[in-house]
C-alpha cells in the first residue's frame, strides 16, 4: 500500500507564496501521474493540475499563471509552487497519485490559509 503525504501548508498573508510537497513511498514501483487538488468545506474537490511520468503538465484554467507544478528526479515527489496567494486560495490541498494500472492513492491533505 503506497503512502502519499502532503506537506508545506500553513498560514500566509495575501500576496505571499508557498510551496507544497507531495511524497509517495512504498506500495508502488512506478507512478503514472501526480495531481494536485484543493477543497473547501461543503464543496467538491477542485482539480488544480497534474504532472505525468513523462513530465507533461496540465493545469486547470483557474490555476494558470500563479501555480506551478514540478517534480524531483525520482518522480516520487511533486511540488506545487503557489505565488501571489489570495484569501480565496484558502483550502485543504490534496495530492493524488495514479499508478500505471490506474490505482489511485490520495494523501490526507495539507491546509493552506491565506489571510487578507
């Protein structure tokens, strides 16, 4: 069973930046894609973007310009760099790991709070 752990969340003032990390350990020898999502209470989880094993990155339109996804050389850790944060970016941020066999693992999330 793979474990997916997000980190890097916290409290930041509007206009600030944060970099979130998503690390996958155990359970799977390869990763097909790592995706980033966010969710606020009472709302559905919102897609932010995704990076594939080939390094192809796609973003939701709402994320273009302020959010950047990258990964390390192992492919087991992905990052979400966020700049010019706004109070409406306040949410729990989640990482989704998909294996080549389409098995999906979710992390437990990391909270990002942006104060005005």
